């Protein structure tokens, strides 16, 4: 399993250096809008319930926690902190969404 080798809060987003020699930057607001916690996504249907307009344009993650050996949890400037971002999901976003900027470090 690919895991973060280094995590840094930059001026534009969360930068993750993965152990597969790829470094990806996830813009803050984009990442906040990907939250899949029960307050943001209806548990039974998977329907998004987060009011996108309620997320400030200038939101940033001020801190993060590692959740076990499989995910990250962020503390956002809007007070939100219940979302868990599995490494697998973060990698999937980096592969499938142009909002995530990645570069090879090898």
C-alpha cells in the first residue's frame, strides 16, 4: 500500500510526498469539499449534504492527524474536523482529478 512519506501544509494546499516517488498538492478548499463524514454525506444513500456555499473560499487545514496506518484527518479553519481521508481515496483523487497537482520526484 502506498503511504505518505511526508505531509506539509503549504500556501495553497496539503502537499503529500507519497512513498511511490510522487508528490501531490491537494488545494485546501477542494480537499475540504471531498469530506465524506456523516455531516457532509448522507450515510445511507451516499448523497452529498454539505452546503458547498458554506465552505469559505479561503479555508485552510491548520493541522492533521494520522488515523492508524490508513488515513489522515484534518482540522479546518471552519471548525470541521470529523472527516477521515483514507490514503486510498487521496491517491484516487490524485489519479482522477486535475484539481490535484502531482509531480514525479524520482
